[in-house]
């Protein structure tokens, strides 16, 4: 039996590899030591100011663990600083002067990324961002795990 390698997971990982790899290279070409995963956190800090890891997780929709790891990487590159919060467990994340100095170059990269994304969507013939957002909305209503469990239960009953 031949198995398809075109599963959602494989296709999404390949898409992310294409997109993130190109975007990361554009940052390097602009002389920035910056990763695409920094962007949601940096934008949240630009929009709403310093915040705890937990608050940033809520603002960005990224898990607490992933935000914590990303913030550590950003701090190592001087994009953010970390200060103690109200209790010993909380850390407040803020943009550094270095990050603010780099903002014009970042914004130029973001503008190029938005233009390239629009071109990609035109070539595809549909708004990729809307398709992905819709898929996430539908999965928020009925998670994939629930779909799998229901189908597994049906398969067991038919045997």
C-alpha cells in the first residue's frame, strides 16, 4: 500500500519552512540578528508596552513556554530586557534601546514581507491568511483531537 506524504502536518511544516526561512534570510540580509518568531512579542511590546511573560502569552496567542523561550533568545540578542515583577516568579519584558534603534530596518523588512505575502496570495488565488485563520477558528470550536476521537470510536464500533 502506498501512503501519501501530502498530509496537513507535512504540508504545513513545508510551508512554514519556506516562509520562515525566506523571512529570516531577509533579516540577515538587512544586517539584523532577528528571527521571525520574535515578531509577535516585539509587536505586542510596541503596541502595549512592557509586560509579563504570561501577559505576552495572552496578547500573542503563543504558549507561555514558547514565549518564555523566545524572550530568552531575544534577551540574549539585546532585543528585550527582563526585570523582576511584583513577585519573585514574575519577569517583566521590555524593549531595549537597541530594539527601538533597529525598528526602521525591521519595519522595512515587515513591509517587504507583507508585499511578498500579498503577491503569494494573488498567485494562489485566495487569501492564505484567511484560510489559515478560518481553520484555526474552526479548530477552536471543535479541536482536531475531538474529531480524531469521534472517528476512532466509530471505527471501533464498526469492527
